[in-house]
């Protein structure tokens, strides 16, 4: 297994700050200064459009989003419009995918697999749908994927709904898919919904085995190797 | 995985065919297969000058977007406009009809820094 790092954040991170951290990690990974590194965090309420994201999938005006306390961003990732907010884990793997350790299953498959196995930990049946990426349940889409490669290093990634307020999704047409419901572990499991840290650990465990990376796990607020601390804190 | 012998390859998975001072550039079979079905290609403008390593184009599949780099420096003299309507040409024929742009090369010796087919094959995963 390749050695890699993960960094988890306990408090929600504003989208711009998360993006700045990813960009610093991306550059450091391209220059081979750090191993593959995975961020796992929650965002403050944010709607993001992908590279080709169409603004007609936004159901509110910019001003209305501001009044709702939702930030709006055009992200340079693949995929369409989505919503992030507290109670949703976002996984941002910064991985070099251009060498001979790349998995012939492909990275998209591996992210989906990570979500599906995590659902399995809580007795929820997750599956893929032909022609539609992400992870799905009988109650709707629960994990959304969109990423970018620069010099074959990935950034952006996957979001996974745990206990987030799904109201934010009603302000958009998620992933541009009209009439498709969005689900969370909370909507499926109710009172049985696991705590956020437990789901974070499930996601990291499955990411590690699916992507074949041995994770040395750090917390952003805790002790970090000096080179990593400089990239996280900026 | 196909790797034609008569091309030069970059670490970032572009290929170059050099003829009469003009480099035709595309992405390799490995690169297209990692990105899966392409849905959009952002082409450079004819007349743009690039140095080796500059971001020149973006290829996108449903969930991924990846930068394509100019493997050699020079001026873009042609782009493959067929990709605007049919980005899948890159998936179906990455070394042929899926070429992306042509550069009038400033310094042909820059291809010496690229890999030959055998070295490139070692960089790609075995499947």
C-alpha cells in the first residue's frame, strides 16, 4: 500500500478557505513535496457550480442566496451544481493519478465504491445507476462526485450526506437531474443515524482500502508535520 | 493499452507527432481511458503562443475535468474543431482523429526531453 496522509477538520470550513488549502496541497503534490493527501471536512452552506454547470439549475437569485446565508461559487471541477453544508462530509483527495499505481478501475469508480461501502457499514443498500455518477439509495442520491486533474493530481472530490439539512438542495436542481430526490443517512435511518465522527472514520477506512493508500491520520486542529501545517494554515 | 512507437510522450500523458517543424498534440490511450467518456473539450485559440508545460486545453468527462499541457513551445496553428461536436473522437481514436491542436514548434530539440514509447509504457499501470 502507498503511504498517504489524511487531515480531518471538526468545525465547518468556508468554501473559499477549503479551496485555498486544496490548491496549496495540489501544488505541493505536483512538486512531489508531500505524499497523496486526503482532506475530510464539512463546509459552511455553499452552492457550487461545476465547470460546465448551468446557472439555470440555480433556483434562486444571487441576492436570495445571500439572504439565505448560502455562498455561491463557480468551481473548476467536473460535474454540475451541488450543495454543501454542515452535516455533510466532503472528501477532497489530492492524489497523483498519472503513474503506474493508478487503478485500472478508474478514480470515479473508486470514489463511488468508497461511498457504497460506507453505506453498507450502517446497513444501507447503496448502488450505482447506469449513466448517472455518484452513490444512490432507494431514497435518492446520497453522494455526489466532481473532480479536477491538474498535471494528473486530483482535487475536489465527493460529498456524502449524513445529517445535513437538505433544504439547501431545494434551492438548486442537484447535478442538473430534474425530479431526482436527495437523501441523507438521517432521512433513511432517523434516530439511528450515526454520529459524524463515526461516518468520517468509515469513509477514510473504505477510501484507504479501495484506493490502496495507507493513511496516516491527522486532525487539522492537532499536531501536524511542519510541511503539512504550513500548507493547511497557509 | 495502445502506445504507438513513432510518437513522443509527456509525463502528463500527451503525445506529439513531429513533422516539418509542426507538432500535432493529443492525449494518450491511457489518459482517455482514465477520464472515461469525454463530453467537452476546451480548445486553445489559433495564434496563441505557448511555452512547453503551459496549460493549453481542458478535456472533460461527466464528472472529471483535466488540463492538457503543451509538450513543446510554439504557436498554435490549428485546432481540431471536430472535437467541439464530437469529443468522443478522443476516446475512440486518441492517436488519430482525436488529435487536439497543432503547434509550429520554436525549438525541435524540446522533444528530446520527452519519452519514447517504451519509456512511456513503463509509466502507465499494467492491466
